[in-house]
C-alpha cells in the first residue's frame, strides 16, 4: 500500500502563510494516475474536505478556503502541496493528505470531496493558528 507523509505544519499567527507538503511512496505511474486531496480535522469536529487535484491538474476547494489556499502536484517528485495564505484561527486542525486509486483523467468536486474516494491516508500534520 502506498504510504503518504505530510510535512510543513506548525504554529503561526493569524494572517500568516504556511505550505504543507505530502510525499508518496508510490511509483511514478501510480501517483500520476491518482487524484490527491487534502482534508483537515479540528478538535471535536469531523474530518472535512479542504482541497483536491485531479490527474489533469484541475483543482477543487471547499468554500471555507477558496481564494486563500492553493493545491498543486508534482508528478515527477510524487508530491502534492497545499499553500495556505491568510490563515485564520478557524484553520487550526490536523491536516491529512490522501490518494485515490487509479481514476479518470478528470474528476468532479463531489468525487474528490468524498472521503470514501480515497484509498491511502497520511498520518497528518498539525497546523495551529493563533489570534
């Protein structure tokens, strides 16, 4: 099974930026044929979708992060990143990256936002935003 390892979390102040990265142990072909997603789970809340990117490079965002966060992927390096700008205390959570099985070239928001779509998950990285 593919292993995913997140990095880049930390403690920042409101308004700051942070970039998360996720490295996959998959082969290059396996990674390129999958869609990737970022989810987060705040204390006492359910895990929620943050952003996703399909094989074509199409990106999808939850309303709460749209315009502030940017997801990208590098198939050669087998990594997916999440650039987070204008961070707010409500963004405090453990952030997880996830990988789908081999999927079609183009995905939809609803497909990437569903946790059941994904077959591999990372251990998570903590992001804490102070006011």
